[in-house]
C-alpha cells in the first residue's frame, strides 16, 4: 500500500516532467483538482508536490489567485549558459579519465548520423552532456547540472528551438568526443567551452527573432546580445 510520502514523490516526479517538457506551458494556470484527477492521486500529496516544485522555481503559488507555471525569461537563458560555461569544462576535466570508452564511441556514432531528428536532437545533446557530468564524481556538481539541464530543456521546448535547426552542433560534439577518446582532456574542455558559447549565441539570436517572448524592451535585449559577440 502506497504511503503519502510515496504518492508525494510520484506526484512530484510526474508534474515535474510535465513542466520540463512544457505540457504545462510557461505562464499557464494549473488546475489543482484537474491535476489530481489526471494523476489519480489525492489532493494532499499533490499539494505537497506543488509546494516542492514552487521551491524549485517551476511554479508560483499565489494566495487566493491560483497556481501559475513560471515564465521563461531572458535572465533564465543567460544564467543557464553562464552556469554551463563555468561548470561543464571543470566537470569534463574531472570526468575525463573515468568515461567509458565504449559509451563515448556510441555517442560518436549517434552524432555522426547525417540525418538527425531535428525535433528531438536536443535530447541526444543533453544525454551526452549529462553523461560527462555524471562521471565527475561530485554529487553537488551533478545535482546542480541536472537542474540546469531541466531548465535548459524547458527553454528549448517552450521557445520551439527544438523545431528549428538554429545551430547544427554535431561537428562540435564529435570534436569533443574524439578528444575525450584520445584522452586529450584539456583540449576537450576548451572545445566544450567554445561549443557552449556557440550554443548561447545561437539561442539568443533565436530568442531575438521570435516575437511572442516578453523579455522587456528590445533595446535591452540587443544590449545583452551585443555583449557576447
């Protein structure tokens, strides 16, 4: 028989995935009763799960108004890439000697595919980056980067970047993987940082091109874009 704690964990996991994959759209209002019905879970564990998700920054609970999915902002995008640029090269240097060669070769084979699935290519990208991070042996770095990539996924899907080939990074991934296979970890870390810079540039240019995102005055956004060029 499931305990309230078990149900809270299940509810948190399912709702979190819905938020990350934008089944619950940024800016939308969440109907708690409908959510309980969909999950077939009583109100108390769902409410506890929502409270935890608010502390994680995915939703905002406003008394007497409702529960809202947090919006994706320009600041979120900038902070995601700042974290990635600072932490991933460090994680790669630590993880390098621990990375299983066979899995590196499997990733190389997948990225060498000349006909990628554009809509889901970012999932392979995320899998490779987290594969490297997870071998660094530092649980604080691993936990942090899982949170960063959860937000990164939400940004990609909510902005429909996953439906537009804004930056074909296959060559960059292949270069990183080749360097790791050859145990050239410093060069791989440098290539990783350059790759993340290029992804940041492409992402920000994409955000600038779409009209339905409210990042504040256009001049502010242009200033942010200029800083990284």
